[in-house]
C-alpha cells in the first residue's frame, strides 16, 4: 500500500499525489488494482488542471482500458491536456484526429497538434505527419513535406521513418528513384534491427540494385531478418538455399526455413514444402498425400497455383483424393480467381466436359479467352485458331495470328501447330509452306499427332521438297497414337511401288528427336 503521506496529500487536494494514487490503483503497483478508485483519483487530479492526469484519463477512455470506451471523453481530456502543454497528449490527440482509434477525422486539428508535438521533438508525431502527408488520406498529399517530416523523425532515431524513406526512393514515390539512396536508408533501419529493413536490404544485395551484388551479404541480412521472425525473410532465405545461390544447394535447410515461414502463414512457403513431397526432395520421401496437405494449406492462404494442383488431384482422383469433378471445379475456380492462367484452361476443359450444352460451351469459350489474354500458351493457340478461321468466334485474322505466334514463341506444340496452319493456309498473313513445315516439325517432335499427319502430307505431296520415307516415319508415329488418317496414309504408301523403291534406297528411316523440342504438354486437337 502507498505511504499514508501520499494518501493524506491526495485527500488534502494535492493534484500530484492524486495522480500518483490514481496510477497506483490503475496498475496495481503500490496499491490493490481498482479501476474505480483509479478513475476517481485521476479525475480529481485532472479537474485541478493536472495535465498528466488529463492525458492518462484521455488515454484510458480512448482504449477502453478499465472503463467503457468513450471517444468524446477521450478527445476532450486529451485536447485539454495538450492545451495545457502536454506534448504526449498533443501527439495522441493529433493522431486520433487522423481517424485513428475509431475517432472522427479532423484534419486541421490533426495537423496543428501533431506539428506542435513534432516541433517539440516528439519522434512519433514527426513520423505520423510524414505518413499522413505521404498518403494524402486525411491531410492534403505533399511529398516534400512528407519527406521532410520523415527525415526529421529519422534524425530522432525513428526506424520506421528510415524504412519508409527507403521504400520511397526505391519506388520513386514523389522523389527521384534511386536504389543507392534506398539502400542507405534501409541500412540505417537494418542496423537499428528492423527486420523488414534487413529483408529489403538483403533483396537489394541479391539483385545488385544500389549496392554491389553479393550473395553473402544478401544471405547475412536475410538470416538476421529470418531469425527475428520475419516470414518473408525466412522464405527468401529458404529459396536462396534451395537454388544454391552460394554454389551449394541445401534443400534440407531450405525446408526448415520454409516450415518456419509456413507456420506464420506464408503461402508460398507452404507450397514449396508441398513440391518437396511431390518430387521426394529435401530428405523427404515422395508422398502425394502429404503434398496435397501442404497444397491445401497454401490454397487456404490464397495461393493460386496450389489450388490448381488440388483441382488436378480431384479431377484425376490422384494423391489419395477421390475423383470429384465438383471439387475439381471448385479449386480450378479458386485458382482462376487468383489469376493462375493454367487453371483457367483446366477449368474451361472441365466445364466443357461436365456441361456439354450451350451454357457450358459459352462459359468454356469465356474461360479459354481469359486464359489466352493471361498468356496461357494452350489457350492462345486454341483461341487464335478460332479467330483465324471464324469457326467458333467472329473471324479476326490479325488478332488470331498474334495469339498463335505468342503461343508458338512459348514452344507450345499446339501453338506451333496452329501457326503452321496459319502459314500453310495464309491465315492472317501470306502463305509460307517452308515456315509451315518448320512449325509442324517442331510440334511433331513434341508429340503433337495432328502435326505429324500434316507434316507427313507435306513431305508426301508438297509443296516442300518431297520425302516419302520421312513422311512414312511421321505417319507411322501418328498411327501408333491412334490417328485414323495416318493409318490410311500408311496403307496407301505400303501399296506404292515408288515408295518401296525409295524405302530400299534409304538407310535410316528413324525420325530424329531434337533437344530443343522437349515439351510434352498435352495437345489440343484442332481437327
């Protein structure tokens, strides 16, 4: 219990004693905790003009700590304390007037009292003004004033101000873009043990932006931030170990950091652990069930690609998941909403399969078009052909040609096949048989059966240089894939005397594989 002298002084009307007694009852240090008694003595001191008691009362009502939250009461006491010269109360009142703590926005009062507190050396008031002028949400946006107040906050030792200044210079937010200046601000904050600044500085070292590229420096800063518990840094450190940026990949340690990041809700880290289970890496045995558990965690955290893989599992009935088209549709939809282009194409195919009517067809066309616009190669090839030929959509040859060229540029066999058709038939451009043959050959080497047939026809009938033996090789491969046209062509060739003569003269009828055509993506058959 407090000394009797303090109680006697408080009873006698001494405001400082009343404040001391109120704080003791409020905290339970020096007296039994009793919020009712605390409030009585604090109000007594505040009513006598004690600015410390006025500030404490305002803070208590602002937070609803031990009393019912009362914003009008809080603002009244904080403003009175500020008017009586309490710098902390001026900051708290000005900050509340920015609309914080559920208070109404009062821009003029916010600026007035924060500036007064800031000029009095209050570090957080300087930071608050800098952030307010930067955002322009309550106060009129003024980047020069924002920078000035943030620099003053930094001079007061504010780490967050240094971090914000670094981000401004890195992105050129109202200041000249300068990675070097950003690195300087990040370094100041990082040395003051800001995990976010340490992470940002690590990124700059890993990219060689504003500083000399240094894998070692990047790893050191990532590790400091990771040890401080920053999930982004834990994931980045794990990714660096996985890639082996130092020349020595360490998947086990990478997994350990991914696990720590995933525990904090880092979606990409959870997905990375799932991929380790898929491929049996990082000292884990292949386990599709465990992979799906991690993909589920990642998907629940908003990871689009993880949702796509869950959709595949339910579509195929794989990884311990029962085949369930409704679930597959759900996860493909989820992945599509998160912008994953492959899911858009997968969803379009499944919609078309499960809803063969006109509504399903219309929805599938929309999804294929969405996927094509998102850069998915198979969808680009399909929609491109529609636009080139007018078979499904209104004919737009130049747009169709652009899409199939984009698909082919990604090496997708369907894109190569579609571009081959465009060259062969003059769709969206001039006829170019040699270019058509090259595209068909690329698609054929990647396993595209219709491309094998079309290339075989060109080698057999022209207009390129004829080579019936090579044509036979491509027809033979296509026939083994079950293509009826290829079987018909083979039967015709086997009855041809000219072909038999050419065959006897040929010493090697093997169709050579080229290492540059190794994509095994499933075909889209346009025939």
